[in-house]
C-alpha cells in the first residue's frame, strides 16, 4: 500500500504547476481535469514583490521624465503615498494614429512609462488605478 501511495504522489507531481517566484493567483483559467494546450494561459499571477504601474506622459512633458527618477504613487484605497522609480520609458507614442499628427492632435500623444513601486507591506492590489507625481 505504501508503494502505491508513493507512486500516486509521484504521478501527481507531474501535474503540479509551480511558480518560480512568490506571487498571488489572480485567476485560474482552466477547469479541474482539463488538459491545457501548449501556450494556453492556465493561471494568471500577480507578482506581489515587484509591483509596477504604467503611466502615460503627454508628449509635451516627455523631456521631464528620465529612467531612474524618483516618484510618489497614490491610490484611492490607501492613505499616504508609496515611493517608486521610473524603470522604463516606452519607445513609441500611443493613442493617435501614426499618420495623424496635425498640430491640434499632437497634444493627445502620450508615452507609456513603467514605474516600479516599493511596496514591502504588499498593500497594493493588482489593477488599482494609481496617480504618479515626479519628486523634485
């Protein structure tokens, strides 16, 4: 019987999904017993130890933003602010078709900027809207 239990446990290990990092499960997109196809999303995870927010900077203010700069982040669900660092600047402007750059449309162009948030207490939840302010 013990050998049978060990064989069953080893068989189960082949079907176990392990995350290589500490994360929170946001959704499970597969049903129990379902065979997931290669490349199909089975589980969506939130990396609680490396939260970030993508902000959109108007093209007229892009020269004010630089990688490594400090920022403050505020979310409606928390009092106070969190600290963050601009990690990455996008390479393309967004929200306006590439061929439409009239003078009246240019202010609508924005650059996506990724801000890494310092949240050691894990107070943030995935998907919360956030407001980012540059620190002088």
